[in-house]
C-alpha cells in the first residue's frame, strides 16, 4: 500500500481518538484518586440549604429586600466545614453570624461564630470550621461558675455568672448587621442588639426560619 496515498484526515482522526481516550483515562484515574483521598479524609456529600430574609423585617419592605443566603456543610473527619454565601446586602459592610437555638426572637441559646463582609456588589462569603451537626450543643452543669464580664459598659453588659443549662442543641443560623449604624445607613431600623463582639449589633437580616424551630438545618448533618 502506498503510505503517501493514505488520507491525511484519517490519520488526524485516529490521532484525535487516541488523544481523547488517553485524556478520558487520565481524568477517570484522577477522579478515582480524588474520591479515594476524600474517603480517607472522612469527607461526605455536603448538606446544602438556603437562608431567608428575616421575617422580623416584614414591616420594612425597603430594608435589604433582596437579601438571601446559601449554606453548604461538608463533614471532614471529626469537624464540619460550613461555607456561607450571601447576597442582596449593602456593599462593603460587616455582618455577625450566629448559630442559634431558634431562628427568630427570642432566639434561645446562641453562639457567635464570626463575621462576613460584603464586597462592592453586596455579596459575601465565609468558611467556618467547627461542629455544625446533630452534635452541636451547649451546656452548663453543676454550680454556676464566674464569667469575666468583658463588656460591662455595653448596652447589653455581659453576665458575670452562667445559668444552669442541661445539654441544649442549636440547629439554626442567623446573621445580623455588625453595627446598628450600618443598618440605619442602609435604610433599616437602627435598633441596637447584643449580636456582635461588643454587643452593639444592628438588626437580624437573614436566618433559617424556612425550617421548623425544632428541626433546624444543622440537624440534617449526621
């Protein structure tokens, strides 16, 4: 057979098929290795859910009316990674993020997880690492113990002793303006609340009230 007469387009097609098969094999091997590494690290499929605009703002139609959030919780060994994405918020503004017993007032027991800052588009993202699952709880057993009272002159002074609290689970999330002045600047009520490090936060803007009080989304994380 005259090799010079062999159609060049067939040679190119054969080469492309070989390259595609090699790439597919490499991708499959990489995916298998990634899955093996994830299993070894204790990763499971993430739990994903939405946060909604706080029902407490129902009478304030112009206050962060487009606010919304999305949360993904990925179990990694003995902890969870919680990635929170928010949007529809004032730009370049800090917000305080909490784990809560119930999503709306009176909120029950809660603990300050950290801050999320929005960019110029009013979008923000933060990753938190800790216990965000069915095992998320607080407790205070035995005789009340002294507490430091770090902010005695804030609008909401710290307690100097703890109440007795049997194991109490918290499965909800909530987010507040970190400063009441930022809330007022955004056209929202300027109420001062204790939900920030210095207890001078603004109003709540997002929460997980799209879930029942006794079955918050963290309960879904095994």
